[in-house]
C-alpha cells in the first residue's frame, strides 16, 4: 500500500467533489432504503409458491413487484456510487486494489441485475389469471423457472463478488490514514457476513439479515467522512494553495 497524507487525498478529491458528495449521500440513502425494504418484507412477506406469487401480482402488483426485489437495483446503484466515491478517496493508497474492487463490484451487480424477474413474473401472473386450466400448468412451470433464475447462479456470483469488493475496500481502509479503523472494522464485519449467499438455507438467510447492521454503520461512517473530506477539499486555503492543511491529531472516523 502507498503511504499518503491527508493533504494529498484532499487535493485529489477536489477534482472529484461532485462524485464524492454523490457517493456519500448515496451511502446514507442506501441505509434508508434498507429500512424501506425491511418494512416491505414485514408488511408483505414473500409467498411460498409460484401460484401465490401470481395471485399477489394479480391482486396487488405493487406489493408483488416489491416482494420480487424491485427496489434492489436502486440499492445496487446507490452502493456502486458509494464504491466510486471510496475509490476516489483511496486511489492514492492503492490504485490496483481500488481498480480490482470496483471491477468486481460492478460485475457482481450487473450479474444480479440480470437475474431479477419481477416484470416477467407480472406478465406471467396476468396471463395466468386470464388462462384456462389447460394453460395454467405451463405458466406455473415457467414461473418456477423464473424464481429459480432469480436466486440461481447469477445471484451467487453477485454475493461472492460483492463480498470480495467490500473485503478489499475494508482492508485498504484499515491500512490507510484517510478513514478511521472503526470504519474498516464495520466494513470487514459486513463483508464476512456477506460471504454466505442468502439462498444457502437458514444460515445464509441469518447471515444476510445480520450483515445489515454492520453495513449500515459502515455506510454512515463512510458518508460522514467523505462529506468532511469534501468540505476540507473545497476550502479556500486548499484551492488557492496559500496554506497547506495540517494533519489532524486524532485518527478520523
């Protein structure tokens, strides 16, 4: 890892203020979205069968689409923006690690996007409600295939690559002076819990739910620090170069 001081980091961030601020606010928005998704799960728990999914989608399309992770693409976009902001802040610490982490995270999120099937399930549900008994068996079989694709190979690839992404960022943060050690520890804790995909039985489901707390703390700490760095980078002293910013006496959060 390269050794850099905070003045160099602030100077670098000054050229990417819009991206870093966007990533910081995206991190906070992702925490809010987690609360929304938990509320959706509690209000509308997912059905156990394809036929029940079809029934919900026909009676309440909004609820059915939310049950099928319609909000998750937005969550992934917010996370990717956070990762991009982290990449700017940590670029001078380890360019190779940051580039690898961004690549893995982007590929993983793209894989998950391709596995989602909410719109397809909505079309199947409408066809199911309008079809006769002879066609319903085929539509149910198609729906089973859609749900299997949703939590299939692409889903596991997403989990493993994003585990690797957060693990790399956590290690780089831990070895840097840009963020505090607490931020790294919370990020690494979330990464460890994300190592097991949520579709791997009860263990995966429990780990996925447990990862929400350390991820939320990590996102809040990261957002707070990124916004502070943006304020410091935009200061008149740094823009004019009349007075260098001094290193703080304590480790930043």
